[in-house]
C-alpha cells in the first residue's frame, strides 16, 4: 500500500487530519501530545543508511524527538550504555536535522531525531504545524 493510500485510510477511517508539514515523502498526524509519521520503508532504509537490513517490528520504527542537535548524540550514548544495539551512528541529514538509529533489547528499531523545523513544546512534546 502506497503512502497516499495509507494517508487516506488514516484520514477517512480514523478522522485524523494530516499536518500541513506533510509532503510527498512523509505524512504527519498530530495525536494529542504525540505525532505519527507515515514514511515508506524504502525511504526509511535510505534515511538510516541501511539497504534492506534494518529490523522492522511490524513495519514501524519508533521515534524520539529531542530539543538540541547535541541531544541526539547524548541520548544515543545513553541507550547504547543500557544495552541497545547501534543501527546507525548520529548523522547530519540533508534536510538540516540530525538522526541516529538503534534497536532496543527486544530488537525494535528506534530513531532519535533533532528536527529544527519542529521545535518541541514546553513539556517536550512534538507540535506539528
């Protein structure tokens, strides 16, 4: 199922409204103090520097957004010290952010992201436009 079909399903079946930050490559939904992003697996693999080798738990990757660029490296070091497995070291992105990927002890893939275009709210929540 393509991104447009997935987006339509979330909008029609759940009544969600796509954020204006959505584009052809990704669709964002604000869900209370959390945000959900629909992002094609192929693009996620490219973004993470992997080529078909990234573990995918049910087709999802969990994400943590942080307030500062250096927080990506700091948070990654913390989870690795607690037993996570490195999937991709912290890397600057073409869209001006910074990301890193790890797998938790159960093998679920996670992304740590600093996205300067999406500043976090006062309680650390992601707020989409």
